[in-house]
C-alpha cells in the first residue's frame, strides 16, 4: 500500500544486455508506440472521460497523455506486464515515474504490473470499473486481444484499440473487422501510418453507424 492506494506488483527481470547505441535506437522507437496524429484523434474523443483503463502501458506515455488532456480528479488504472513482448528495456521504472507524475496532476492512478489475462487482475479491474474509456494496447496476438476484449470490453463505454490496421502477426485487425459489424464504431488511420486506432461506442445503437 502507498499513500494513493494499492499497487499490485509482479516484477520480471531481463537478462538482455544491449549496446548503448542499440538502447538509444530502441528507446526512440518504443517510447511512444503511437502515430501522433492518430493518438491526438483519440485524445479529442476521450477528453470528457473521468475514468480510463489502459491495457498495455509500457513506458506510460499514452496514459500520461490521457491524464494531461483530461481535467484533474479523474481515475486511471493501467495493467502492464513489463517485457511481455520481449521489450528489453526497463519500462516498469518509467511507468512508475509516469504514475507519480499523473498523481501530481491531481488524478488517481494505479498500476497493476502483471498479465491482463490473469483472473486476479481481471477481478481488480472489475472492482475499479466501470470506465468511460478502455484502451486496449497490450497483447496483440489473436487470442490475447480477443481475451482483453472479452474480459475488459464490457467495462468501458468507449473501448479503443490500437493497431487496427496492422497485418498479422498482429491480430487486432481481425477482431476489429468483427466488432465493426456488431457495434457503432469510429476509426482513424493517418495517411502515413500502418497502425490505426478504432473506437467501439458500446452504448450507441449499431443502426446509427
Ligand atoms: C504496444 S506497448 C503499449 C504502448 C503504450 N500504450 C503507448 O502507447 O505508449 C504494449 C505493452 O503491453 C504489454 N503487454 C503485452 N502482453 C501483455 C499482457 N498479457 N498483459 C499485460 N501487458 C501486456 C507489453 O509488455 C507492453 O508494455
């Protein structure tokens, strides 16, 4: 426990050693894994949110940008399993620092360091919810992204997905095509991007699409 509530921790240590120039290159690619224009599009649609659940936070840059956009006293919960996708950098430390910066903005923010598919973590998120926005950007495998939608999608009024336009082995696009048939959705893929962001508006009627 700390002054701002419990933080659940599952710590993983990486044995990978990279040369400094490789580290610098990796950091610049990985620090913010979003297309700026696409993320701005999402921020503009999420600016009214008072509660955000993010699955997959890595260095905390996307949750930090949500926190900067949204007026104080909002509630943020991140679930991130550092190094789950072989990222050899210390993203856990960076996410902890970002959490404290978000708290300093006057928001509530907690981080679960662990697998989003773990039933304990699902139960914790359920107890925190519901959320105005759920942003799914964690496990991009076919089974993984489906599980995140099944386990967390119902907790959000808006459910956003990153990488809806990326071809396999990233499998968000398959699920996204299915969701587009069933729900009221909106999406944006910037001209110079291969990633894309899609939003499911769970409370809007599909016939409004
Ligand atoms: C693409 S990055 C997230 C980028 C972040 N949303 C941003 O825009 O800055 C994906 C993150 O999800 C984590 N991840 C992958 N599988 C996960 C799982 N099963 N549970 C929790 N986190 C997972 C990875 O370790 C990584 O930190």
